[in-house]
C-alpha cells in the first residue's frame, strides 16, 4: 500500500464526509496528511483515525476563506512533514438558491468558501511547491453541478464552475513546472453536506415537498445508469489516482466521477 509513499499532503475539509474518506485512504497508501478543517475537533478526530490505522497525520484549524489561515495551513504542513507535494482543496459548504431569489449575502458566502477558498488554498500550495522545484499535484473539488444545470443551487453551481475554470488556468500556467492541477466532479454522494443541501432545498427539485431521503432515492433511480449513489470511497480512490505518480500525464481535467450521471 505505497501508492502515495512520501507524499506530503494537505486535505481541506478533512473533518467529515468526502474529506475524511480521502484522508483515511491517503494515510493507508503511505501519505503524510495534514487534516485541515474549520472544526479543529473534527480534524483531530480524523487525524487520530489515520494514525490508529498506521498512517501519519496532523490536524489544523483552517478556514479556507481566510487568507491568513490558508497561508498558515501550508506552513504547518511544511513544519510537520518538511514540504508539500499534494493539495486536495476539498472544503466546501452548501449553496442553495435560484438565480432570482438568492440573496447577495448568501451568494458571497458560498463563493467565498467554495471558490475563493479553493483559490487561496491553491495560491499558497503553489508557492510552496514551486519553491521546492520538484513538481506536485493539486486536486480541486468541483461538482457535476459545475458541468451541468441543476435546479436550485445557483451559488453552489457558479462556484464549482469557477473551480473548473481556475483549475484549467492553473494547469496551463504551471504545467511547465511539473505541477499538475485537476478538478474532481463528484455526482451525488450522501455526505452531511449533501443531506443538508437536500433538506434546505426541500427535495429533489425546488419546493417539491419530498424528504431528503426520498429525494436521494429519486436521484438513484432517475439519474445514475449504474443504479446507485456514490460513496465517499468512490471519490477518495479517484483522488488517490490523481495524487499518485500513476497520473503524471493528467492535468487540466474536470473528471466526473458520477455513476454515469453526465452521460445521460
């Protein structure tokens, strides 16, 4: 289990959901992991899980929307592990609303975390990786909501589409320095964030009256040729590939890991 041996890694939003799943897999495959999250207790709990399973991990209290936090986060990784090779910019929040009804305050809050937070994480990771001069891999968490239209998530979809655009720009700009930048676009994975989004939207579409559980079941039946929702490990294993040396000729991609959702 050495696919990521020696990879010094930061994972944002590592305290729960997909971020936790990525952290556990990275530890299993030999990476040293800084688990960054706004909730320090959650980050510490995941770091402890990684360690209990034989991995190497530390925790960091980081709000990715705060520039000083993003800079400090990278510094903590360097102090703990001696450098930085991989960033997984995974942190995000729900972003429910329509184009006509979303308040400016809600719009700016979602863009601030889901797009600006990725930019700030990437910014300071890039500075460190470039200074080392040995290349690296950045994986930005986007969404199928940044690739296709999904009703009721205007600020979230805009932020994730922005992440995809940023990813492609960075890949073009820093490819000559052997820095790869890719975006992962998960389909529906019933994480706490996704369940919160469905609860706030009130169902599958907007104002349809379904419970979150009923809405997620409809997703499975209607939208996925493989006939099931995704799991945290489905996404984690895709991230392992993008972080590993197996993907050294892959950059600038928006990879939909979605059970076929974007194929229909």
